[in-house]
C-alpha cells in the first residue's frame, strides 16, 4: 500500500501539468489584436489647404443679421484627402456671422463677415478653420423663347436684303446677351452686383458694398480654403 500511494503522486502531478498547458498563453499578437479592436477609429479630418465648394442654404442679410447668428451651406462637391473621400457632397457646413454694417448716408460702406468652422457628416462633426476665397451668383435657369419668323415675300426670301453696315439696326436681345456673357469673366468671382471680398492685413475678412446693404441670397456659390483644424 505505501508503494502504490507513492507511485500515484507523479500521475496526479502530470495531470495537473497537462491541464495548465492546455490553455495557450496570450502572446504579443493577441494583445495587439485586442487593443486594435478596443480602440475607436480615428475621426475624419479636413487637411489644411483643402478647397470646399458649397452654396448657401439660407439668405444672409446684413440688415437683419446679428453677430453670432448661424450661417448654413451645403457642399456641392466631395472633399478628398490622399485619394479618399473625407466629406461627401450634400454634407452640411455650419458657420456664423462675425460682422454686420448696414449701408447708410453716414456709413456708405456696408459690411458682412461670415466664417464657416464645422462640417456635419454621418460619421460625426468635423471642426475646421477656413477662409472665404470667392462668392459667385447662384445658378438661374435660362429659358429660351423662340422668335416667330417674320412674314416675308417670296422675292425677299429669294433675294437677301442689302443693308448698309452703318445704318443696320443691331439685334438688341442677341447683342445684350453676348455682351453679358463677355462681361461675366471680367466681373471676377468675388463681385456680385457691387459686392467685393476684402481681406485687409490685420483685419477681419468681410464682404463689402458701397452701393447697398450686403445681402447674400440663398443659393449663392462660395469657395472656402481650410486653414487649420
């Protein structure tokens, strides 16, 4: 009996040792995988220098607006970074009014300052700092009305009318349209009906007019440059 009891102790020790070795120890790779799964994905960021193309979704009038009032716009193009879409078009941009000045006789220069500092996406809000680069008029549908042909005799249709270039009557509608199209590029992207964009050294950026109180209609196109996070 004492010999049998002595031989049983090694068997029990081996069994306990086998149970301990059946559970694999957590190695460095397992710890890395667990840490990666636990850590949240890095939030999206707008890189400095990115250009944002958007349009206002609500009219901003210096006569009614107050400093701090919200300004909203919607992106009209995707924003890319390293070949990937960071913010999709139709995402909302949020900003606020920084300055208002109504056009008066005593103060003929009207001023309106706006700044955008946040993009709202499905993945969350993305804060950023920006500078207004340009403002452009909103798109308006052009409707062409066909002009009915003027009654002409058969003789007039066969023989072209001879006119003196010095006395020829210009086509008013066509000429106005052509000259308007030629003037559009000359007005510049930051000039809408007397509006101009000013960024004085050491001063705040503002949209200025000396003709009337500054008013940006809903649908006005804007361009922004991201200057920081």
